[in-house]
């Protein structure tokens, strides 16, 4: 499997990785991957390595990997900085989003396909479902999506302040 990643996140950055995937950016995140592997994957993909580890930061840089040190940044700050530096889109686009669990692509699915895989109430209430092409997890645009969008509004405000 040779997925081309845009970002590689270290073990401490599970929240950042999850968000990058939701925002459509292909992101490698394996909590048990060692430094060696992270650097290798970043090299192979030409990806940006994100880390909170200064040692890994300088090792990767020495090997010619583009690194961004996100130590001391809150999640919002890290995402705002990623948008400024690498043009990460701070909006959820349901036609271009990835599985937060496994980085697989999500595709639209009809009610009939997800029947039995989501609670009956959900099946009735929603017409749009997204299914992960890799792990099969089913998503639907519920209250969670509204919360995520309002979180992103805060991140955009932060990004706007930062670039002034
Ligand atoms: Zn998945």
C-alpha cells in the first residue's frame, strides 16, 4: 500500500491527525510507530512531519524532511498555523473528507446500504451517510458536525488574527 500522505503526525498528536483527516488532508498517524518509521514515511511521501518532540524535529530536519514543531500549541493554534503554512482548508467539505479513525476516503452512501449498521432513529432522521472505503465505519451529519463547524469558526478567527 503506497498512500501518499500530506502530513505525518507523531504519537502525541492524535487530535491534530484526526482533524487533518476530517479536513481532507491525508495524514499518517500510528501511535506505535517509532521515530525511524515516521521519518521514513514522511520522506517517501514528501509529507510534512508534525511533532512535539524536539529531538525528532532536529533528526528529521537533518534528513531533509520538512518538519513543523507544534509543541506548546493548543489544537486550535496548531490547525490555524497549518492553514497558514500549508494551506489546510479550515472547512469541512463532505465530498472531500477522510476517516478520522483510519485515514480512508469517505464516500456517500444511501440509506439502504447502511441499514442495520446505524441506530434505527439515525437511519430515519438522516438522508446522507458517509462510509469509509477502508474500515467501513459509517458517519452521518449529526449534532457532532455542527459542533465541529463551530470549532472551526474559532480556528479561522485565530488564523485571521495570526496572519495580520
Ligand atoms: Zn476508516
